[in-house]
């Protein structure tokens, strides 16, 4: 199931948790790390496959839920 151009839910990927499209990085992980004080720059360094738009999409996804 497609959620956005950046976030997808697929039962075969991470047990159906919302992830950044094309990765196994859960939205939940991004939000948790931000909540723990990580900056956008920290996340981009730690997860090179992420883009700024992915982080913003994760935040927007959470706001919509």
C-alpha cells in the first residue's frame, strides 16, 4: 500500500510498519530519534540513504495520524 511518494507500508517490509520508501528505515525510528534530541543533520549522517524530504515526510505522516 502506498502512503506518499516518500513513505510506504508493505506487509513484507518491517512487518508492515511505515518506512521510508526504498529503505527499511521505519518512520517510528526517525520520530523517536528526533524526540531524543537528534537533529536533521544527525539523522542524515547516521542514515546516508535518507534525504531531508524523507525526514519531513516522516514528521508530516505523524502529524496526519
